[in-house]
């Protein structure tokens, strides 16, 4: 017997009716996807999260009455998994969105497949960040707070490496920055991935932001 597609309940908050209508049709063409509610601003998003209890909330950033980042802050990491679906986002808002619990950011001009695959990824507990905003994310977290907490029992050296990864540095750049060998960097990364449960560098950077391991000045 073939495996049934996973049922995913989705809510959309965007102030452009035509965009919402088109997005709804695209999403519901995917087996198992159901758009259960729609809204035009952040206030609607909060209401939908409470009343419709969707699995995924697709949230625009710039909306009347209350924008997406403000709505995220009000949701306070409770409710649906949130993916920002936006035409533009400032690096500072991107950082805030991740800190407030967003599980992904996808630009509106991205291919539909990226969003659909991203929804499945987020449902699996992962993150989705479009390549369009990856550089902005690295820029937003390039300054590391002087006093940092140590979640996951990370050592001081491991914290240095996590911070460097959040800045977008390669293993070789990290080795040169910390005056250690490339093999030592790889050894520390293995330990960091084991402790945090992150499966790749992007997830590690986002997890570090959300847990306060790195922050902006």
C-alpha cells in the first residue's frame, strides 16, 4: 500500500489578495497540503495561529496594522512553525525573526519548489533560508557579544567556532583566524554538531542565533 502524503495545515498572512489566491492554488496542488486560513496582516496572523492552529504559518514582513516580525514577537515561539515569505527584508529584521522563532525565510520571487520543499523541511524540524538572504544573515550576526551563554555545554573554543560559522567563514578561514589546524577545526565541528543536534552549518548558525550563542552588538 503506497504511503499517504503527510497532511500539512497551512495559514497565509499577506496583504495582497491576488498573491494569496495564487499561493493557495499552488500549495493545494501539492498532495497533503491544505490552506486552512488566510489573513491580511500580523493581527490576523496571531488570530489564525490561535483559532486555526495551522502547522505552518507563511508570514509576510511588510503588512498594515502589524508587520510579520512584530507578529512573530507576539507569538513568542508558541504556535505554528513560521516561514517568512517576503519581497524584501532588512538584515536586522532577519536576525530578529530568527530570534523570535522563524524557521525559515523565502523570497517571493523564488521558485515554488523551493517553498514547497522548504515546508516539508520545516515540518521535519529543520530550517530553510533562501540563498538570496544567506549573506544578509551572515552580515547580521558578524558581531559576537562579549558575554555569551554556554548552552549545550559548548567549550570556549567551540563557541569561537560557532561564531565564525555564523559569520559565514569556511573551515580554512576559521583555522587561520584561531591559529589552529584544519583537522582541529573539523574535530571541534564534529563535537559541536553532536552537542547541538544540528546537521549542517546553516542549521548550526540559526540555532546559535535563536539560543543566544551569538548576537549583534
